[in-house]
């Protein structure tokens, strides 16, 4: 039996200052002068991005749970890109502005005589940006995707059309679309981008049309888990 998989297919400056000096005492000896209090307070370190992911308990009603450990995406494998619009491999301005990122997978065991062949996987990516808001990142990426194609994990896709989902409280902006793999008309992907403050989250789904799962399962998986992802993503702390 062929396997049908759904994949939901989503950064810190520390400043301190001090000075010191010396003055003479009445007896002629010198003593160190107390350092004045700096007028600049150190910026607090931003919270780890993993805290903006839903817990297994929150996702329990949907059947999804964290499949493996949360991974950093700023490394050689994931070079600071949510996706490569038009196949461009160079870092765009918003890619360069990303200063922290992670990636996580969420697994839902399927039903039937062979659950492993009907499992669903939610692929989540999140980034924090310096110098631009998450909403600006989504706007720039949406403009870049006007070419109608993108590359993700070395696989090329052509965009078929918009993917609509409810806009939930705390989400500043969002953009969704579905696409088809350019060399496989039976492989489809839906992407939903969310922004809040200086963060962007990407939820991606991949659907292989091999009969193991009903058509449209990818979209439904995004929509069913979106309230939990959005609630965790839009927390300020």
C-alpha cells in the first residue's frame, strides 16, 4: 500500500556601559571612584521560540502531537529561508533579517488496518526578525512569490491559488496558498504564513494523491490545528 502523508507545510542585542576614574583624597592618596550607573539598561533576551509552539495537551483534540525535537533552522541545512521564491538561492533582505529560527514536526497517527500508512505530519517553521516586523516579511515574500513558483527543500512548486483560513485574534497578518510539485502533478502543498510582532510562522502541508487519505486532508489538517498554533504563536511571553 502506498503511503499518503500530510505535512503542514513557520531572532538579541545586549548593551551595557560603565566607566571608572580616580580622585585624590584629602591625605593625597587616591581611591577608586565608584562607577556611575549606565543610562542604558541591558535589553532582555527574547524568549526561546519553542515556547510559542502548542503543547501536546492543547493539540490533543486534533490528534496531533510533537513528533520530534524542535530544531534550529539557522544552519547549513536551513539557511534562514522560509522558502525560496522563484528558485532564488541568494538570501533576500528578509532572510538576512532573521536572527533566530526553529522547525518542528507534529505527528498524527492515522486510522485503519495500517495506521502508519495514513499518518499526517505537520511541519512548522518560525523565525524572529530584526529591523522589520513579521507583517513586513510576509508582504515582501508575497510580492516575491508573484512569479508563481517557489523551491522548498530542493523541490520546485508552481502556485495554484490562494488558500483561505480564518484570521484569529493576535495574528497581525497572514497569507496562504496551495501549490503543485512541478514534476509530479499528484503532489500538492498548502502553505499558511502568520505574523505577530517580529515573528513569522509557517505551517506547511504536503498531500500525495495516492488514495490513502481523502482529497483535501492537507487543508483540513491546517484548519483544524490553526487555532492551537495561533494561540501559542501570538503569546507575548
